[in-house]
């Protein structure tokens, strides 16, 4: 889940020809395409912390 804020209450933007709008300066989505577009918008700022994919642990020399 990604949350974005804008200083504009009803900022609108298009993704694949579909209009999306901020509501009261806030937009929440799980759609990867929308997140990608919002990450590039100068009028939108991501406010949540993106979740990183878990990294695989390397085996130590003693475990090999």
C-alpha cells in the first residue's frame, strides 16, 4: 500500500487513459502502475515508507 499527499486538494492525473484524483490532498493505492506515475509527479509526495522485499541471508562460512 502506498500513500501520497499533494498540496492540491483534488489533483488529477491519468494512468492508461483513466483519470485518477486525490481526495482532500491524499491518495492511497496498491496499483503498481499508479504508484510508478505518482513517484514521477512533482506535485505528489509519498508519505509512507515503501516496503522492501526481504533479502536472502547469505550463509556464513561456518554454515557451508
